[in-house]
C-alpha cells in the first residue's frame, strides 16, 4: 500500500483539499476556506499546515471565534449546504466561544467543520494554559461542551484515527437528514505526530447531493390525503432551498392550485409577486397566511421542522386539519402525528405530483388564495409607506426592499427585525434571504453577512441589525473591510432590547433592564458612525426614510462596507401573527400579569395535541 508520511495536522489539511463537490454543474472545492484565529493549541501545527496550503485552501482571519463560526454557518446557508467552511481555534476560551455558533448550525441544520485545539493527550504537562481541570474525569476538556451542539463529535487521540474520523465527519455534514456541525478536537501533541497515511485518503473525491426517494406506501397515503382535500395549504421550509427544489415547488403549487406560505427558513422559496404566495406563516407571519392555515383541511409541510414560531405553538391549524410532512429527515417528518413522506423535497414533489395528475384544489379556494395574496400586498404597501417620524422598522425594511435588486441578499437574526423582515420584505429573487431564527442568536448578523458575502459575489449583501446585536458582536465589520467583502449594514437604533421589552410589558410586567431608558440615569448616546468609521467602514446617519434611501444609493456605489445608522421607534411593530406560548406566572400581585396568564390559558386551549 502506498503511504505518505505527514503530521496529523498536515493530513487533515491535505484531506480537506482533496474533497470536491458539484455546484451548478461545475466541480468546486467542498471546503473552499478556513476561518481561523490562532492560539497555542492550533498555531504551530495546524496553522503551519494551513500556511503551506494557502494557495488552494484560503484562510480568513476572524476577529472573534464566535463571529468567524457564525460566518461559516451563514456561508453554508448562502451556498444552500453545497459547500462547507472550516473554523479553527485554540483550546480554552477560543473553543468555547464557538459553542454558540455550533448551536446556531445545529438548530438550523447547517454544516460547519470545527477544528479546535485540545490539551495534551499525554497529560504530562498538565495543567496547561487554558485547561479546565475535572478532578474526577481527567480526560474531559472544554471541548466536551460541543457534544450538545454538534451532529458529529470526536477527539483524535492517535494520528491514524483521522483516516476513519474525517470521512465520517464529511458524510455527516453532507447527509441531507443528519446535516449539521461536525467537531474534531486536536490535542496539541497528537497534531505534531507523524504517521504513514494511506495515499488513498488524499485522492480527489467528488461529493454530490444525495436525493432519497419516497417509500411507495407513504407516497400513496400522502397523495390520497391531498386528493381528499378541498382547501389545501403548502408550507415551504428551509429544506426546499437545500434540495434546490424551488422550481418544483412553484410548478407543484401552480398545477394543483395550492396557496404557498413560507417559514422563516423557507422565505424566498417563491417570489413574493407569485399569485400563489400568501405570505409568511406563524408568530412572525401575517394574518393572511394564518387565516388560510386555520381553514385548510390538508396542510403539506415541505422541508420544515415545524418550530413553534411556524405553528403558533401548534395553535394555527384546525383540530381536523390533516398534516402531511414531506421531509428528508424521519424525525421531522413524523412530528405531531403527521402523515410522513420521508424523501428529498425535489424528488418527493415530483413523484407526488405524478400521483396527483389532474387534481386541483376547489375553485373557490383558489379564488380565496388570490384574494389573500392581493390583500397581503396591500397590507405591506400601507405598512411600509414612508411617513413622518418616528421611523418604524417596517418603513426601513420597505425602503430598502424597494431599492433592492433581484440579486441582493437580505440577512438578519434575533430581536425584532426577524418579524419585521419576514413579513415586510418581499422577495425578488429565489434563495436571497437569511434570517437566523432557529437559534435566534443575537450577534449573528454582521458576522453572518461577512460569510454570506464570501459565498455570494453577486449583488449586495444587506445586513439588518439592531443596536443590541450590534453592540454584542460588531468586529467583523473590520473582517469585511480587510478581506474586501463589501456589505451594506442598516443599523436600527431603538434604544436597547426593544422586542424583549415588548414581550416583558405585553405579559403584564414592568419595563425592566431592556431599554436603555429603563436601565439607569447614565444614558449614553452611542456614536454609531464614529465607531464604524474606526473599523475602516464608510458610515453615515440617517434621520428620515428619504435620508436612508439616499444613503443606501451611495452605499451601493461604495467600494467597501457601509454602515447606515437610523433611529427607529421602540414601540411600533407590524401587526398580525399568531399565539406564542411563553411562561407567565400563575399568581401575581399585578392584575396585568393575571390578565396575561388568562390570555395564555385561552391560547393554549386551541393547541393541537393530536389528530
């Protein structure tokens, strides 16, 4: 057997370079780059190996480990899981900083390969710098924290173990049902050891998207359920994007006269102008889609994990509604006694369509769909129309949306912007929207936009971020400038954590510790423009929607990242949505809390718990 003698770190890098995939008919690297912050646990071995391969495996320097891992997650979303970025750090705080981003990837079913340095396997130097000691379990390190937020976890304790571990990690990240983050811990002494690796490990391997076909019995049962429907509704989730099934979704909806609502992850599966599109569904959805969900007799949920924000904590469907779930993952396909159709979204839609040839929804339901579509667009036009101060989130979203092109990519996360963008952003291009709401992670926005920009050279990447998230994690503005990946960042300043203040006060509590005005007397007006300028960006403040529109036009023409800061109203929100179950005290001295508790009990009375 032909072998190649390499250090374990060199073997990892050479293996990554050998992995290829097919994107739009072209063979490209499966791993197109590495986000890295080096420390004593990964700089001398893995860092050296990455330097040797810098021409074929680019390394991007992040400003925080969490930020660079967020960038890797957003890259995977923008590439629709067809390519995977690597993130590496030292052991200790560098590693634990990435746990949050691993949670983002896990919740959203997105691939990222995390390579973290680890303590010495020999244990002779223990305790080493940054080591957290467990007296009863000396083999435990901080890297064990990743077990809860990864699909694949391993620690390499012998150099030859990468022969088994690396291919398994890749297969996990590429599996359409089990896709998620993979973690491999790299002890410092083992990184440095050499081994005669089989040359076959480094041969080029081309990976392609696997497309499981549906079981015939499940297919027939799903088709029978839909044929019995008079008022069907289709819910498009993120799995439609990852299956590249947008065209099949559109054709299926058109052929059978089915209205299409979208989840947060599924947004931009269908263009907003399409007559079958009835808006987003659920808590951050619109009344138009939610009304149809309440009246539908059969719901076909495609590529969605049916999160509580999608289902209104399982209150938006009628008691007799039949739910058919087309999902590549068995776990997701069988939730809440759904009728499962376990299959790739594209292939499942194609075969289901064949079973339904000649069948369409009731004509009056099709007319109702068109009416809700028109009403939704009228609502958005009124809601986003420019008005006098104070400027609202909806007006900001509407202004940028009107100026956006079909190639632009909108990105946000957490806080109040997900609801406002999910409703008010009208998609002009397919797969042009990323709202991280599976983990709802503040701080994803700017770092994620940087990763999305690396993935998408066409159009502009438009990052919507609130002042709270901006203060949490903004340093990758510098990363975007240093790497020449221009962003347009729209910073909405509403004076703190306004959406949580809304939840707090809305459930009968006193405003406390969320808005700056409620925190204490030492209010500081942050100079957003000066801060962004200090990180190498272009920056300006806008006061009115007209100011914002003019600034956005200038940002388009700019040669680097531009931050546009605008003050927005903290208490003005887009109306609509669905019930959301949260914990409200059963007993309180405040009548407002008691009233909120009564509303929760009433909402829960409509929850679907079975057929």
